[in-house]
C-alpha cells in the first residue's frame, strides 16, 4: 500500500500534506475535518497509517491528525445529544439577520 501511495502522490499532494500538517494544531484541525466528512475516526486512522508507511507523513504529523479525528468523533457524538428544537429559532433568527445585513 505504501509503494502505491508513493507512486500515486504527486508533488501537489505532497505540498498540501506538508502545508496543512506542518503545525500540530493544523494537523488536529485536518483530522477533525476528515472525521467529520467520513464519520469515522478509524477510517481516518487507517488512511493516516497508510500515508505514514508511504513516507508522505511523519509520525509527528500523524499524531495530530489521529488526535483530531478522535476529537471529531467526540464532537459528532456531542452534537447528536443536543435537542435541536431548543436552538432552532435562535439559529434561524441569526441566519436571517446575517442574510439581511450582509446582502447588497
């Protein structure tokens, strides 16, 4: 898997990986976003391990991504526990106010 990823990854992918995971905080945000998109911290971890074995990520970069993925799973579970009916009207009001005051 690592050899295939190395061959498939171009310079552009390597640039973006380095750009968005060079800082541990950015790595956490990347992991959180990936976990929110695919709804699986295990999937993010598997992808991250593959990228590390291919040499596209360092262990330090991978730690931030995995931590962010686990935080993302926790946030998703926390959001499911909310009673959205309590927050619906204030959110609609805020959205309408933003649309009204920011439109040209």
